[in-house]
C-alpha cells in the first residue's frame, strides 16, 4: 500500500510540474521544454495589451560595425523585448518595463487579480516557488511576494547607499537586478549589476525569510539577462561580454566561457552539463551559438548563425536566419567532444614542434617525425569524425526568421514576425499557426494553454 501511495504522490507531483511554467524558459536550466501536451488546433482565449510597447533596457544593436565592416548585426542584450510570462496554479505573472510592476492575471480569462508596483522596470518574469514569486527590479531590489495576495514577504538589496541614474526617462538604481531570481534548494540567487567600472554583487538569500547567505562583490561584471543554475554552479550572461560561472555555495567566480566579445544573453544548460550560449558577438557575422563543457569550460562546438535552441533528452532543435533544424544531440556532442580533444592535442603538438624548431625550422629528427605522424593521424580522425557528425542533422526546414522556439511534448512552437507556428518535432511539418500583431519573442505553456508575448506589449493566450 505504501508503494502505491508513494507512486501516486510522485505522479501527481510530476503532473503538477509538467503543467507549470514556473520560471523564464520553464526551468533554471532555461531548457524551454515541457512534457505538457497541447491539443491542436488552438483558439485565442484572451489578450492583454499594454498601453505602450516594452521599454527595453538597451536600444539594440549598432547600425553597423565600422571596425569589422559589418551591418545588420544582432543585439547582444536582447533579454527584454517582450513581457515574458510564468504560470502556476491557474495564474499568470509577468513583469513590466512600462508601468514598473508585476502583474498577476487569471489564466482562464486574463482578468487581472493584482498588480504590485516597484520603483523601476521589471525585465525578467517572476520565478514561482512554494506559493511565492521572486523577481528583481531596476530599482535595485530583489523581491519575494505571496503569489496569491502580492503581500511582500521580503525584499533585499546588497548595498545601503544606492545611487540613482537616468535610464529611458526614468531614475533607476546604479545596481539594477536584471538577472531575474533563481530559486533552488531553498535559496534565492540574483545579481545587481550594470557598469563594468563599478562593483557588481552576486547574492544568495534564504528563499523563505530573505536572510543573507552571501553577498559577494565583483569587479568588471555586467550581469545582463536571465541567470541559470545547476546544483553546483550559477551561470551569468553579460550581454556584450562572455558569460561567467560562479560557485553556487559561495558566489565566487570560477571563470568565463569563450573569448572576449563572445556575448549574447541566450543561454541554456543541458542535463549532462553542456553550456550553450551566444547569439550576438563583437565584430561577428550575425551571431552564433557556442557549446562548452560546463565543468572545464572547454569549447566543443559552434552553430553558425544560430539564434535559439531547445533540447529534450538526446535531441535538440535550433534555428538560424532561415532554417529550423533537428539534431541528434547526444551523438553529435560525443563526436564534437572527440574533435575538440583532438584539436587540443594538435595545438599542443604544434607548440612542441615550434619550440623544437626555434633555431632550425627545417629540423627533422625522431621526435619531430613522431609528432608529425601523430598530428597527421589526429587530423585524419577529425575529418572522419566531422563527416559522421554531419549525419546527426536529421532534418532541415526552410521557415524564414524565427525569434524563439520552445518544445511542448512532441510539438515545437516558434515565434516569428506577426505569427506563432507549431511544427512537428519528428519531421518539421507545420501543424498550426495563428496571426498576431508584432514579433513573437516569448512563449510559455501551462495547464493546456499557450501564451504568446510580442514586442508590441501584447500577451495572447491560446487554448
């Protein structure tokens, strides 16, 4: 009997989790994936319209890059183009950069249940945990509210002597919270940061009481965009600069991913600790996504021109400027990891050969012969591995430019200009679409509903 009860409770918990969209892109790994199913076709149930479009923190990309002679660049700090939503227990929450508030609406009809005003824009949607919501504001505070009543349970800022600066016609803190709040194992994590020449703060507090666990000051940090978390690490996008990883137990910096200028605010973390990041890049050609070993930060693979990705078990789907692509991620990453390891060895061999031949560049001896042979063998292996990796791309569909994608069970939902589209995960076949006003940047699935957020300030619910 005990086993039956435990199994029942486990199933109920699993169902409840699957029906929620409790933080930005569903979970702390920002996977954008849920096991919840939606029955197509969907019909519009309700729509919320902001009086004015979202007021982005940053104006967008430069019109051109004179240094690299590039135009039509992608923004590297595009984390708040729409009012992204989260949902649980029949309620929908979103933060607004227009009225500096968090809104709570009824999921069934879109009617507002309450509104909580802060002293600055709220750019990342609230995280929901144990009947509480957690979010940060440009006013320099992280907040915890009762999810049902909006009662303040705690609010926290890392420094007392705050400074106000002008931004988009408003006064905001010099240390705004633009990472959202990640809740994990009873702790709430967030950062206050803006200017690289000023201090930034990485914080952890008790999720229930707001009691401080750590408040670590960092130099040359510009935390911009949703933070990610694994059981051991915190991952921080930086907008124009490469992302930084921190120890979750003490907030100390461990290191950074990639090279200088490989920025962007898109990021996700795979179950086996692969970190995917990017979109924009300094002096780059329209952006890309890069994959790293999250543990040692070694680069594994690059996806040129890719703008967003979702993962589910061993599969991944991503889009570039024109195509939606399905990838056998498990096999591909294994092959690419071998290629990366071989390249690391080849670089080591080249360094050794350079040192040996510093005085005589044409020197040939037993050691150089052995090293040259080893390099040739590894280069040949890499060609074979790269050819095998190309077979991991299972299908490609020309779909035009997509702004975002999520996965709900066996359906991909994609946001584009003036429409939202459903594709089959299996073969990329288009299954459904709906016309909306504006570019779709935000998608979320909860309790059988699809919520769509656009850059006009609209949130449309389909069911």
